[in-house]
C-alpha cells in the first residue's frame, strides 16, 4: 500500500507512506529494501520503531529482534519520493502537467521502498 501526497508540483518531493506486508524466508536480524531518490523519515516493523540507514540504493532496517523464518512482517516507511531525477532511468517521469511512473522492470525503488526485482510478484495499491 503506497500513499503519495501530490501538491501539484512535478519538481518537488512528494510526501509518502509505504506499507509492506511480507513474510521472512530465512532467519534475519536486518531487512534490506531497495530505495533511492527519497528521504526516509521513520520506519516501523510490526508496529515498533526501528533504526535504519542507507547504503547505495538499499534501505537497511534493523529488526527489533532476530526474526526466525516464516514470521509475518508489517513494515511502514514514512518517506519522500523525489521526481527530480532523470526519467530516462525509470521511476518518476515528469510531464507538462504532472507526473507518471515508469517502474518496470526494476525502477520502482526510485519511487518507493520495495523488493524491486522482476521475480517478486507483489501486489500494489497506490493512493494519491
């Protein structure tokens, strides 16, 4: 579930909240999401605020505790999404009167945090 607040400008970052429902497939103590072109303001995992950082185009979340395989996750990321990058490499595409998205095959992370790989067949709901 991805919610954007669009204020009519295609040159300024949009406020956004991305909610991800997932399940661990292995035991882990951190969660890596793909994300670029935005500022992360806060992250929660299963309702608990967690520490986070970025490394290149990865958003790295510190799990609240070691998570075993098979655990359901509810991740909430409060962030901005910046349309000012070049549309040539995907993500936001600025138009004369607004914005469009060009996220396939692997450019969704330039708009919102995700596991941005063509083999991940996730469902998305966008709210603008």
